[in-house]
């Protein structure tokens, strides 16, 4: 391997939630550190406990708006102190902040190569203009960026965890599982409404949605108003999803958009069939019958109505999808391809 690199990973989310982008960064940091690189994460102070086990950590007040001068000053000061060879901005806000922070870089200090990773769909990709390199986590995102500057590198997942889950798995079967931040983009309100339609038609089973977020009170009110308190559960955030995937008849993804779709890959790697809106990696992985035609409540309901009746055949139908996931979405491949891209940027 070439000489170890000093790498700054910048995460600009405000510290209120832990989602796919933050998990991706932690996994990447762990892999790069194991390969001998010195990795420092610049992020909100509340993320210290999550990141300090895999990298050095420096707090930055990312709860401030992206145009706030104190945030710019703090990030620039950290980068000047570190003098990294690579500055890797995770997401839109981080890319914009780093691009600004590297402006008027002192001539006597080596300027780091600035790379940004696009994790999700944005109305504007301008934050990723004029960077040294751009990584997209799916083919769909890569197509929205200049072809000569983008590298598609899939997110990698660790091997499925062993051991008991943190939350008790209900005994009720069949079990339909969903997981993610309780935020509008996940459209769990539409999923609950679609499940209520199915329930009124006599379909059996329990829907469990794992996660936390700002929509919890609204979702709890919706469950009560639909009379679904015995058919929909919101137990909270679960760190070990593997036993849940193994207990579930299927996992459902109801998002309006996904850059990658961790839950899709995780479920398939654990042997759990997936039903999904046509987002993230789902169209490239799943058979067409496992995809809804869109993201509305009625389109979700139509998918569930057909597939839940034939759920016994879902696992066999998605054997190829499961095999592809296990071969493609590995941490080793993600870290190796990212490291290779870094060295290419330094030539």
C-alpha cells in the first residue's frame, strides 16, 4: 500500500438523528483506519461517542446554518490544524461548507483534495460543483452528476450481527417489518394507511416500524385514529436488526426517495424479502413484482395487497437478489474503492 494518508471526514448534520449517511461514514472510517490511514471526523459534538471508537474526533457546531460565519470559521480552523491530504465531505451541506472553508487557502499550506459524497437526491447539485472528485452511492445518483467527475461506489455493510436484539420481538405472526428514521421522507404515515386498508380486507399480521424521529407523535396519533393500535407497533430504535429480519415475513420500504437504501441491502443480506417503492438500489436489485408503481398510499396498498397474499413465495422469488446483495455490498469493497479513488485524486 502507498503511504498512509491524513484524511478528514466532514459530517454536517445537526446531531439530532443517526441515519444512513452517519453510519456509512463510521463504517468507512473504521475501514480506512484499519488500513493504516489517520482518519479524523469533524462533526457535531453529540456524535463523539459514535465516531471516536473508529477515528479521531473534532467537534464542529454543525447545528448552525450552512451560511453561519462561526461554522465556517470553526471548520476552516480545524482543517488548517489538521492539514489533511484528503477532505471528504459527506453530503450536500458538508460539501458546501468544505468548499467555502478551502477558499483563500494559505499558499504555504498544502491544499487538501476535496471529495464529496452524494447520499441522496437534491433539487440542486451545485454544492458538488468544482470539487476535485465526487462519489455517488447509487447508479441513479451518478447519472445526475457530470460523468467525467463522478465515481459510483456502493455503500458497504458489515456482516449481519449476532446475538439478541435490543428490543423484544413480538410473538405475533406473520410480521411485516419497516425500519428507518421517523421522518417525512420515509412516508411511514402512508405505509400505516396502506396497512390499515389491507387489515380492513382481512389480511393477517402485525406491522412493526423500528426507528425514532420527529414524526413519532404524529404517527402515534394516526395509529390511534385508524384503530390500529393492535396491528401497528413503534417500539423505538433497534441497533441489531438481524433477528428482526429473520423473524419477519418481509421488510417494506415506503420512502419517497433514497440515495442508497441501507434497509434494502441489509434485509436481503439477512435473507429477508423486500417490498419497496422504486427508490435507491431497489429497482436494480428487486424483481418488478416487488416494487410499487409509485410512492402514494394507494400504490403502496396495491403492492402489499398482491404480495402479502403470496408472501410464502417471496423468499424463493428473491434468492438472486439476496445473493447479489451479499456479493456486492461489502465493507471491504467500499473501503477499497474509496481508498483507490483518494490516491487517484492525489496523482
